[in-house]
DNA sequence: CCTTATTTTGTACGTTTGTTCAATTTAAAA
DNA sequence: TTTTAAATTGAACAAACGTACAAAATAAGG
């Protein structure tokens, strides 16, 4: 479902361990630099420098700049999507789903990965925000994000049969945008509020926010 | 409060009417092109072509590319901020404020301008989203957006005395991010939902979403 | 009308960009 | 060990970028 939108050319030999390591370094560096400057302001040369390799190696492992961005985004997308689907399935065994539970199953897996998986996941959140905001990445979003999103939207519709698919999708987009705001615009919040709090606390607070918002807008919805 | 962060050089003559017209054309074109491609992918040459003038004229009226972006954002910021403050003041006369009313006073003025003020306001929403998402524009946001935002956050704190300033600011940021999502990522929603609806309908739905979310997260908040 | 500040034109400069390619080194496969 | 596919190097390319500047055209102020 994920490896087939830009396949490698056919190989006659297995890649060396060093080659695999460099490929990882390149993708890590690209992830970091893309998240730092955005797609356009990021340069292949800075990515190369960050990875400690030659510029041509970035092209060799990542393809064109645009292909490289696709690869970086797609690399973590499967992992995260699977964790979300799993969380939803697990949650089903513990009784009927609530809005709060649905939102939590979508949000929590990222939090877990971000807290245990290192800085890469934090950079990744910024990339997701870029993809979600820029129509230029519409196809990428369609492939990497939409299938999982659709599962959760469907779950919302099942919970609010009177609500329209459109309203559920809208509420879901609002929720995700709030999540991305939490992850990417801490500087904005610190400018408006004072004290700090842990990431986990803010997550729980956000889940409440979104669950209540979804409940209100989907309960009120006429269902056209 | 708004014209003094990048002043013009002192003039000995009033600008001609043609000059003012071209300046407007340049700012309009810049607004359009910035919103189309983002700051980095936008080029001074495309802005010039869009405005139908020479490249050097864009520099002459807008300054450097970065200064030009500041001018474009600041141009509508005052107008919109004033409308929001006015809406809040007007609303006070009609009885005590509710969360729903506070959110509506912040959201509605933009809707009104977008529906009557032409395509520029739609492009402007994308610029606001860029400024809000990119730390590079922190100072710009601080000058153009924060004062008004602070007023609304304070209003929330007044309504929920037990809630912390931090929680109120977070809820406000979530709400604004959802508003920007509504205005800038219609393509994402259409991918997940089916039927369409009017902008005004979606606005009212979003106000419900945010009001309920704010109420839930600010009522639950311990108030540290 | 005359003066000259300002606006507009046209062009050019130096830099950085993404991408390409031949040569060299490395290591998988036989 | 030999072969050779793959990885890596280093350099170069044309194109596009933001910016600067002198010359020409325009119009405000007196």
C-alpha cells in the first residue's frame, strides 16, 4: 500500500550495509532540513551537509528534491497509520467507542512515538502540517494520510448517524489542524499564555477540546 | 500602532495618483502570488508580471522581498483587528458574553469581509496561516496579530476564572487553527467528505465546534 | 511654465539553485 | 580471488533568484 508509488529501479545486488546507513542519514537530514525551512527554502546542499555526504549522494538516494520529500513523508506514514488503526482495534475490545476514545486513538500513537522515538518524529509533525496545508502535496496526502483518516471519519459517522459525512470530515480536519497547531506552534502559544505544562497534559486537554467540539457540531448537524 | 514598524523615507512631495495605484497593484499581486506559492517559492518576477509592472518597481514600492511580505500582511491586519474589537464591543451591549459569542465575534468579521471584499481576503487567509505556522514571522505575528488575540484570550479568562491563562491561550490557538483550516484546506475536506455547503453554514458549524471545545477544556482545567 | 522630486524603465551583477555526469572507490556475488 | 553492480566523489551546467543602478519619463510644487 505504501512502497509502490515510486519504485526503485531493478537491482541485481543487495545494497551494502553502508549504503543503507547513508540512505538513512540522507532521509534523516532531509527530514530535519525540510522541517526547519519548508520545502522551497530547504536546499539540497544543506541536506547534504547535514548528512555529511556529497550533494550528488542526496540525489542518488532520494531522487529529485520533490521525490525526496515524498520519501521522507512516506517513510513514517505507514508506521504511524498502522499504530492508529491498531489503537482503534484494541479500543473496541474495551467496550463501545466514544468520541473521546476515537480522538484519543488517533492522537495518542503519535504522542507515544514522539516521546520514545527521538527528534525525528517532532520534525515529522511539521512535515505533516506542510503537506496538509499546501495543495501542491494533494496526491501525497491522498496516498499517505487519507486512507487512515477515512477510517476515523467513518467511525465518527457510525457514532453520529444523523450527521453528514461532510460534517464529520470537517470536524476531523478541524481536530487534526488543532493537533498540528499544538505540535508546531508552541511559540505562538507562549506568546499569548504564560506558564508551561507537559506535552502529555496538553495532549489530554486537546483531546477534550476536540471531543467536545465534534460532539457539539455532529449532534447539531441536520444530516444533509 | 501599525504604520511605524517600517516607515517610508521622508518625502518632499505627495505621491501621484498613478503611483498610489501602482503601489496597490503591486501589493495585490504580491498578496496573490505569496498566497499561491508561499513566501520562498514566490518570485519577485512573478509578482511583477502579475501586477503588470517592471521588477524594479516591486522593489521600489515594497522594499526587499521580506519587507514586501510584511507590508502585504500588515495592510489588512489593522482593518480586520478593528472589526473584531468592534464586534466584541457591540456584542457587550446585548447582554453578558458567552463562549459562542466570543468565538463568533472573532470569526464573523473575516467572513463578512471575505464575502464582500473580493478575492484578496481569501488570499489573505492563506498568508495568515503562513505567518501563524512559521517561526520566521514571529515578530510580524507579535505586532499584527497578538494584541487582538490577547483581548479575546483575556475575555475567555474572564469567562472561566478557574481556567489558566495558558489553557485559554491554547484553546484560542486551536480555534484559530481550525478557522484557518476551514479557509485554506477545502481540498482536504472534499477528499474526505462528499457534499458541499455554503461558507456561512460551515462557519456556523465551526463556531459551534470551537465554542464547545473551549467550554469543555476550560471548564475541566484546574487553573494552575 | 519651470524646476526637480518621484516614478518608471531597462539592464546587469553576483549568488544560489536543482540537476547531471564521468571518474573513482567500495563491496556483493560468483 | 575475480568480476562488476552499486555507491561515492568532485566538478560542472544552465537557469532562476533577489537586488542594485543609471537613464528616461512623469507629475507635484512653486
